[in-house]
């Protein structure tokens, strides 16, 4: 029997049985994809799981912080959740808002701001841990510096990737930077209602960030999941 993980909130929202199952799955898996359908409540279930994850670890003497990386359009949803539903302090480091609150354990960043000014440095940052390359990267943005500061202050970081399908193209600046950041985090939860976009291989690259070596390598992935099919062409004389 799955327990009710509903947190006290301003709007008297009660989690459904399906939502509680997702919360429990997240709590018990440090590397996990929340691929619930659109409208399911991925944001509220993931943040609920993070609160329980924080409390459980605190009881064991571990103090966690949670970094949320999302598209700019999702800022309002997370702010509304923290401010108007749960009344939880949060920090936000985006181009639209750069604000810190006392005792905040949740820190909101955007994909766009973390990757700004870094596109020309792809060969420098790819697959190199953040703590090493930030010290040598003169173009590091305030957002990268802030994330580095969070890590140095508390290496017990957990990463929440909203709209994680944005990381399916391994050539994109988002992928390169987030792949470089990934080793900093003790756990990673990815949220996406569309884990498969135009190319099934995108699942491999997205998974490689959340759970490295899960599929071993791209060649094994292709052999197992990518099938070729002959196409017949009809010709009329």
C-alpha cells in the first residue's frame, strides 16, 4: 500500500494514488525519469519527493540542496509552487530574476543562462568536471559561478532536470554543459512527457546524463533498439 505523501499546502491539493506512486519511486531512486503524461503533475510530484528526500537525509545527518534546471517558460510554474502552494523558500538565478531567500534549499536555474557565452568553448568544457574547468574559463557567467559556489558550500547536491528532452542532441550547448555538470550531483531526476522525439537515439544521450553507462555505449544501444527496415518502391511503366 502506497502511503499518502501529500504535503501541507495553501490550496488543499491532495495527491492521487498514481501521483503518490511516482513520489515513492523518486524517493527510492537517486537516478530516475519522471515521464508521466502532460497534465499529470510532474512538477508537484517531483518537488514533493524532493522535500521527503531532504527530510529523510537530514534524519541521517546529510544536508541536501536541490538544483532545478528548466526552460525559461517553466520559471513561473516552479515559483508558483514554492511561493503560492508550499510556501517553501527558494533561490532563483535567471536572466529575469536573480533573488535569494534565507535558508533556501531549492535553487532555480535556466538552461539558457547556464549555457550563455559557453558555445564557443565546447571543446574546453565537454566531459570535464565543472569545478576544474570553471577556474580556467574566463567567460564563466554569474550563473555558472553561482552553481559552483553552491557545490563548494554543500557537495550534497541533487539535480532536477525539467523538460529533459531538451538534452537529446549531444551537439547542443545545453547537452554539453549539463553533461559536464552531471558529475557534481549525488542524484538526478529528469522530468519529461516526451522522452522520444524525432530520433530514438536521443533517448541514449538523455539517459547518459541521468544514468551514465546504463546503455553501455551508443553502438550497443543502436544494435538493440534501432532497427532498419527495407522500403519497397513501386515503379509504374
